[in-house]
C-alpha cells in the first residue's frame, strides 16, 4: 500500500519555491539530451509537474499515480496527457510503449 498520498496539497507541491528546487526544466532537458524520444511515462506523476514539462516539449505523456485526486490535478496542468491510476510495482501498460520512463518522485 502506498502510504504517502498528498490529498488536497497540490498548491504545496507546486509552490514556486519547491519548483525552483526541483529544477524541472533542467531535469527534463537532461533526460532528453542526446536522444530522440516521443513517448514518456511519468511514474508517480503526482500533480503532473514533470508531465507538464515533458508535454510542453511536444512529447506524448502518460502519467500513473495511485492517487486519483493527483491524477485530476495532473490532467489540469497537462491536458493533452493521459493519466491512469497505478503504481510502479504494477504499471498498467504494455512493455516497450515508451521511449523514456521517468521516476522523479517514487519513494524507494
């Protein structure tokens, strides 16, 4: 069971100070450096911070998260993305469907 759920905390997750610390654009640029990618899976997408950034770069984005409230928020920030309820242990998608699998906020 996934105990870390951020119910009703989208504003905190997307606070400007937090986003600055995450260096979202830098991280996404590094992920895309020297590769040609079209499809990205954002595992543990939360409010879609990284899904939004990948989407803004023209990528097809799919996000999974166990929390349905976070999936609703992610869809607001990355409206062209596909967001599904799921976990890293049981990804509800076919193998080899993505060029990049991004795990930015999955606890170990």
